[in-house]
C-alpha cells in the first residue's frame, strides 16, 4: 500500500508564546532549588516582564471574566456580553429606546414636500413654499413649514398652532381640520430673504385618543430658507414618540 502523507501539526502562535512564558517561569523555579534568593527574585522579575510584554498578543475569544473580550459573561470592554446591567454606572432603564427617537434632516427645493415621520395616527409633513401667504396672513413669504395631521378624530396638539380640546368638535385635531390650523412649525421670511431659526415652534407635542404621543425635542430642531448654497428650505430636528 502506498505510504500516506502524515500531517505535521504546527502549534499556534498563542501556544508558542504561552509555552515560552511557561519555560521562563519554570526556569525561575529550577534556579530556586539551587540558586540564591537574589537570583530567584531576578528570574521571577524577568519572567513577569516577559509575560507582560507578550500578554497583549494573546487573543481572548471567550471568557467568564475579561478586561477585553469578543464574548464574555462579564467584561469591561466586550463586543458581546451576557451581563450588561449597568451603562456608564446607570441601569439600562435610564435610557430611552432608540426606536422612540426619530432624528431628521434634509433640504427641500421650493414646491417640494416630504414626510418627516408617521407614528400611529399622526403624520408630520415638511413643505417648502416660495412667495406665498403665511397661515397668519403675511404676503410674499418664503416659508419652511411643518404640518401635523391625524387619522383619529379627537386628537390634540400644541405647537405653533394648537388644538387643545374644548366643547366644540373644532377644538380638536380631526381628520378634516384645515391645513392652516395644523401648523406644527413655521419659518417665514420675505421673498428672497435669508433666515435660520432654532426651535421654530416654542413647543410641540400631540396626543391621540389611542394614547399615541409625539413631541419635538427642544434645542435640537431648526429650519432655514434661502441660505447661501441652499436655495429653498432646510429642516432638522429630533422627535420623541410613544405608541
């Protein structure tokens, strides 16, 4: 029968490093049997120094406890950790789930519009208007406008405009509420003028009968018209929702 080639198993780099470190440590032990205490201390010091230099090259894939690990039960730094009850010293419950935060930012040419977000029955829509009349009666205005709409009658909102509820059906935000009564925010500037404003609406929040809420996170929103290099409208901000 023909001879079969035998595979030579080569030790891994980590195994070689660990073996070398072990030899150094054992060398110190052997010297301890017949050497002076000073020699033993010197050998141990050398072994410790070599181990310290080699340690960063050792890869830890899985561990119960590790300072750095790809996967660990407990770890100071880990790609995946089974125990992560505290973040920056705070429990996970102190943080808002990312699914409830909606950031936005975009540019619209005049005549354009874009949905910012639809949450439950609510939709926020941005519009860019040139040389129009503002909902408050100002003529020849360039406007960056955000409107709120709902698919549930009896909703309420409080923003640049407001429907806070009352004895009449029209005191609520309904499916047929006119556009000029659904203004969430409005930046208005004389035609061809340039302007930017943060927190365009002093406040911004809405609630539907089914419990859905949406609100503008203040100090994190803004709008602009006719900025150099950006003819038309700019919108940016962050919303928080609960549905």
